[in-house]
C-alpha cells in the first residue's frame, strides 16, 4: 500500500510539473503572438503611408510642376502641334 502511495505521489508531481511547463509555454507563445501582431499592425500602417506617399509623388500636378520648374518644359503652342492622319 505504501509503495502505491509513493508511486501515486510521484505521478501527481510529474503531472503538476507538466502542467506548469505547459502553462509557461502557452504564456511565452501568447507573448510572441502579441509581438507578431503588433509588428504586423506597424508594418501595415507603414505600407499605407508608403502607398499614400507614392500616390502623392506620382500625381499629375506634381509631375507637371517638376517638368516646368526643373526641366523648363511647357505645353506646346497650337502652331507647334502637328496632326498625323492614321492610315
């Protein structure tokens, strides 16, 4: 009877240690998940900012302003336009 009690006590201790280890593993995995979600949110936010910046930089008005100011380009006059007939 005493032997069975010792074996049962050992099994209970091993089970308790397994539960503690499983809970600790779950906590660390949950923390890693939260960190990954925070990083995902930050990257998603940055992606939106980059898309907005790209749209701003590629706008027709901005390209036209740069063409006029930096390159000295201007719209052609009516006398400079040549019409080509398609065959």
